[in-house]
C-alpha cells in the first residue's frame, strides 16, 4: 500500500493526503493543536544521498495542508520527518525513511508497542505520538552543544533487549528527528568528534 501511495504522492499529493484520515485529517488535527510548533526546521535534501527525499510537489502540498510557510527545500521538521517520510520513495543507505514508523524497531526502542508509530493503528495522529515519545527523551539529554542554529541536544534511550536504541535530536528545545540506531556508544563517539555540526537533515531556521 505505501509503495503505491508514495508513487501517487509524487504527482497528486493533495489527493493522497485527502484520501486517508491518518494523513490529511491528522495534519489538520495537528495544526489545530499547535503541534508543529514543537518542531524545528529541516531540509529534504538528505545528507547521505545528496538529493531530496520527497518531491517538491509533496513538500508544497504538506505545508499548504498544515498552513505553514516554507521555502523549498527547508520546512517544518515534524511535518517532513513524520508525514513526508511516510510518503518517501527514495532509498537511502539505511533503507526507506518510512521504515522507522512502520517496522516497529523505533517503537520498541522507546519501550512502546510495535505498532505505536503505525499511523493507522491509533485514533490519535502519528505526530502526536511521535512528539510525546521524543519530547520525553529530549528532556533527558546525553549531549548538548552550541551550533550555528542554536543549542543542539541529543537524547538516547536506554539499551533494551531489541537491536536498536532510540535517538532524538533537537535544537533550542524543538525537535528535529528521531530514529533507531544500532549502537548508542558509536553514536556518542561520532558526536564527540564533531559536536558543533548540524546533523540529520537539520536546517538553519530563517
């Protein structure tokens, strides 16, 4: 299903958003609740592939639906990393961006049920679930550094009996992204080698 939706979203993004309540109606709910304000700025140009992970038409349709101003390729991180990634068809060295929401690895790393981030598995919006889990972890940072866009904060979940650790990254108390990592120790080593660098498709706001 998601492969076909991602294909259609390249040419008829507004229609795809409208057809599924866990997309369009969920974004409407998030907008009314003010949830996008908890997220910072992100670029859709992936740091590993060098290209956009979603097409410009989908980028524009998402921000129009949410009533958010954006200038390609930089937009709202919550909108892009949650709903945009669900509809991304671009492979990366780590797989498809939507896998983090659908395969259960990130949910388990947070200590949550496997389907916690499957968008249609709950009545609440996917963004509301992701925001709640990510904010809790970001409030317990393991690293902080001052960077070009503000105070960068890294949160890492506790090791679990799964094969992943939950990572949360934010700038100036706003979320940027969350995803599972295989080794928290290796991630910390990478951070410490270059702590001032913008990471994980974060973008300078404004």
